[in-house]
């Protein structure tokens, strides 16, 4: 599947929090994924993604398919490739159900 962002969504990376989350992740701190590092705005609603969600979101460009995104996530976070594919697909399907992306 090839995900593409909903063009109605306005988003921004919260750079300072993003850097803090990456520092925590590099130091193996358990709470690195509790930080909202990317803000999405759609139809008056505001949502935040954690570091993993933000890294996936920034790769959703209509060009990369789910396998390519998963491969990048596995390398970036040092995860097992097979488990990463399943996790990325579940995340993409979840945000697709919210209307944030389309899957083709």
C-alpha cells in the first residue's frame, strides 16, 4: 500500500520537543514516546504524534509504500524488520481510519 497525506491537514514538527525525544530515545529512556513531537490540525481539531508516529508521518509522501517506510523505521530505531512492517501497517491503517491519509 502507498499512503498519501490528506492535503487538508496542516502540520508542523515541534523541533525542540522532537530533539528532546530523540535524545531520550538515544539514552534508552522509556518515556521518549510520551512526547508529542508533531502537531496535526484538521477541521478545528488538533492532534499530536509521538516520535515514532512523526517519523512515519514525515515519510508518507505518496511515493514510498508501507514496506519502504517500515524498512526505514527498522533501520532508524534498530527494530526487527518483520515486526516493524506489521507495526507500520497498523499505524497507517489507524490514521487512515481517521481520514489523515489515504491508502492505495
